[in-house]
C-alpha cells in the first residue's frame, strides 16, 4: 500500500502567469551553471534562485560552489523573500493532480497525484519489503547537498516522480474524472513545448477518493528524484514531496551526454554515455 498525505503548508503561485515566472526545469536538466545563471537573469522569480543559489550572482564570473555556506545562506534569504512575494500564496492541507501534455505523444495524458509520501516506505537493504522501489543507487554527497538545502530553507523543493502499475486503470480514470470536471488552477508551457497543468485539491471527499485509489497500489517505482527522497530520509523527516503517475502514461526521455575517454597514446576519443537519470534517475518524465 502506497501512503500519501496532504501537504500541510504549500507555497504555490497565485495564478498561471506567476507560475511561468516561478517554475523552472529541474536543476540537473541544464548543461551547466552558466545556463542556469542565464535562466535566473531572464526570470528573477525562478525557484532556481533557491535550488541553485550559487548561480544567483551578478555575473557569470561570480558563479560559486554549489551547496557552499554562502550559497545556502543566499538560498534561505531568497526563499523567505519568495514566500512574501505577491506572486505566491500559502495553502494548507492540499494534494494536487498534475498533468503533463507532451506534443510528441498525442493522445497520451500523463497525469498523477502529488502530496507527501513516507520515507519509511522507501525500499532499502534495511527495509527489503518497502513498497517504493528506487531505480538507482544514491550518492551520499549529493543527498547531503539536498539535505543541507532543506535545512537552510526549511522547505522541500522538487518532487520525486514515481510510476505505479494501475493494472485496472482505476487510478488513471479517477484522476481524469477530477481533471475533466474542474478547470486547472495553474497551466504553464515549458521550454520543450510541454504543457503542465495543476489542480490543487483541498482536503475533502475528492482528495480522500484520489488518495484511496493510490493506496490500492502495492508498489511504486521511482522514475526520478532518488536523492531528493534520500535527503528527507537523511534528515529524519517522515515525508518527502512526491507525485505518482500510472506507468502506462509515463514517458521517459533519453539522457545522453558526450564524454571523452583517454585513448591509447594519450589522445582523447569521443563517446556517448547513457548517464542514469535526466531528473534524478532513468530519464525525465515528459
């Protein structure tokens, strides 16, 4: 059984126009820090100013070291400012329905349910029967960096995206029924032309019904975000931010990097590596 709880206190954009300014691709979708720096300059309300605060500097030459004390202090200051900005508001006890419309996958509605999943449901050697199954190993240093950011900002930013089997399609039908009966609260088109829609579902019968449909699933598989969930567990938190999608709707994008290997005689030879995880592991949902 997959357990999901509402977010007790959620900071969300006030409308879709604000969401365009606040939202951003995940930090590991960028080619490097200079690209993040340019994105922050173009969208000064971007949450990247918090998650990648070492790139929130006056010029590219001043880009610092990620997770440094200076960057964490800057992230905490920016998070406090963002919480007070007119572009955001606080909601209590909400889950959300999240749909990604990818124009390269016509007719497919990737739609899921978001909220707070439990860290004690993450499968580990100590919990071999836990129902949330990781798709890759976790590097302690990377998880520690995300944990330091949580502590500095007192916020969990970035979801762990998961797939569930949904063999009878009942979870998918319930999500579609809710989405089709309500106008989305937020709608944004990203840099790749995908449309992201969010329905904020307050505590009540609708939220309980959706959660119950998810809880009927025996297991979930992490598609992206292993280190974000590991960071919450490292801090002893009971929950982490998560979205659960029916597996038959989920698209996984390839994640390839150009690497160079030392060849015989000291020359460099190009190669293409299949790095694990566009947004934390295994590719990027889209």
